C-alpha cells in the first residue's frame, strides 16, 4: 500500500537526483575547462540535455522511482547502481561518438561520474538518516493489527515486519479466528472489545484472516468495525495443505486463483524459452548435424535395411501429438510403437547401441525444436500408448503436458531416464517434471543443458 511518505519520496528522490546530476555535470565541465582548456559551450548546450534524458531512461528501465522500489532501501540502492552503470555506458558511447571539438571526453567522463557517484551516495545516506528521524519522531506509517493467527495471518504479519517503513505492526488483536462470532452468528462481545482496544491504541486498519468456509461472515466484521470508524480488511486464508503455491489475478471485476505456478506460460517466459530453443537448435544443426548426420546415416545404412530416421507419434504440449524424430537404432520391427527399449534388447543394432549410449540418437529432435514441436529442455515425450496408460495410473501425470516436451529435462539429469519398469519410477519422473514446470527459469535451462553434456561424457547407467 502506498503511504504519503512513499508517494512524496519518489518525487523528492527524482528531483534531487536530477539536481545532483546537473550539478556534477557543470562542476566536471568547469574542471575540464580550467585544466584541459575545453570549450564548455557545446558541452552545456548539446550534451547536458542528453545526459538528463538518458538518466530518466536509465531510471525508468530499472524502475528507480516506482513504488515497488521505494518500499525497500535495498531496492533503491540496487536500482541506483544499475541506473548509474547504464547511464555511464549510454552517455559515454554518445559522447565519444559525437565528440565535439575542444572537449576532452575521457577527462570529463571520469570527473562527471566520480562526482555523480559521490552526490548519489551522499543523498542516499542523508535520505536514510532523515527516514530514521521521521520513523522515530513522526507518525508516517500506517498502524495495523491482525485478527487470526492462522497461516494467512502469519504470512501477512511477516509482510508487515518486512515493510516496516510503511507499516507499524501492533500484533494480533486475537489469535483465534473461530471465536469472533457467537453460536448464532453474531459478533461476540470479545470481538467488540478488541475493536474498542484497537481504536484506543490508534490502530488504523485491522486485517482479518478467515478460512474459505467462513468468508461469508466477513461482512458482519466490516460493519462492526465501521461503527468504531475502523477499517476492517479481509485476508482469505487460502493456504493449501499440500503447500502448492497459488497466484491471484484479476480479469475485469473477477478475481481468479491459479493454483499451479507456470512461469514459462507468461509471454515473457515463452519468448525467452523460444529464443533459447531457436538459437541453441540452430547452432547444433549448423555446427554438428551438418557433418555428423551423413556419417551416422551411412553407418545405419551399412548395418541394416530401413530408413535413417525413426519417426513416431508422441504426446506434445496440451496433449497434442506430433511426429518425433530419432536416428533409427533398431532393426525395423512391428513393436516400435508398443515396446520400450530394454537392457540387452535384441532389436537394437550395434551402431544403435552406441547411438543410444551416447544419446546421439536424439540429435534429430533438434529439427523438432526448430519446428516448434519440442523444446531443448522439458519433459521427455512419451509414446501415445504410454500417455494413455500412465494418465490413469499416475496422479497429476497430464499436468506435465502443459509444457512442450524436451530433448533433455530435469528428470533426466536426476537419473530418471530410459525404461520405466514400475509405476513408482514414473511417479518420480513426473514429480521432477512438475517441479521444473513450477520453477522454470532461463538459467535453469542452461544448467540442465550443462548437466546433460556432463552426463553424456561420463556415461549414464540408464542409457541403453
């Protein structure tokens, strides 16, 4: 919640930053003029406005003056450092390219950013001290309390404690949310006394954490609080026993609760993942498959008759089937769409055994990645028959189909690859796939790729 202090702080901070930036610019310009005989006319007329515009751009990119940044001193310092670094890069490039006559660019830049750094550090230290005085001697924070020490109430209390610049947390008016009402559904006398105490102690807002089955009673609490000129706000305790996180979004006037987190489903996540897929698969196709494909194709043809590629319908994102490519590692047989490969499988050829052991048989799937049917990292695609089989046996199995299947995945680098001989092994694989779904980041994909390369080089027990 935005307090008056936070609202004013962002304007004061923006104004003082621009003031210090211009002061540092002028002082650095004058020093350059005195010691290096630089012409400051061009500097002030053309370059000073650019420096101001680039500062606003840098601050905007790193959200330096937004409410979310203002709520934490750590966020302010971090955003300031990043803004200065970006401004330094952009303005240095601009000044060196423009390089007006009579200006010693390197001397001016060193002086300017040294002075700017000193000014910004000074303003942040002074601001921190002033904030300390305001918090100590003036009533600039909202005084709040909580009714109900359940999971929702405790989480909110932790939030208030972490944002002490905005909230003065008085604690719990009462810890039991099941004693707020009488047996007839009326406000209990103890609850009225708690509201009276809240007014006496100067509490401005009371947050009531109620479980879902009691949310209907919230209106009675709000009405009772308003009788005392007390703001009462509802905190639905939606904590799940299975500890699965959830997020709340708003579609028009309707709040929507998403129980499962899917960071890769957001447009930014999809863009990053697709960009990584295209770049990585293009590199493999151009630099590896371009010369390795003919060699492997020749070896496959020399040992057994049949096509070079094995093509099979497999389950993809949203359970849509697609044609998955692999180098053929078996003799042509009628069980290719029914049986998984097993240890010492007599269908596997000699070159096929090498391909499977080194995972080279999976390389054609980079064409699937380029086509958009697969991703470099994701749950491994299963045969259609196995998808139908396991969806009735494994709880939450189909949730893994929310993602594009991958050439490698979190389950595979943790040892869950190859043949699944019992349901428990598939349950562990699905658990890893769901963890990846809910915890995806770009760096996690990079980590999995490196772990896959290491596993291929050191050899994998389940690769056969």
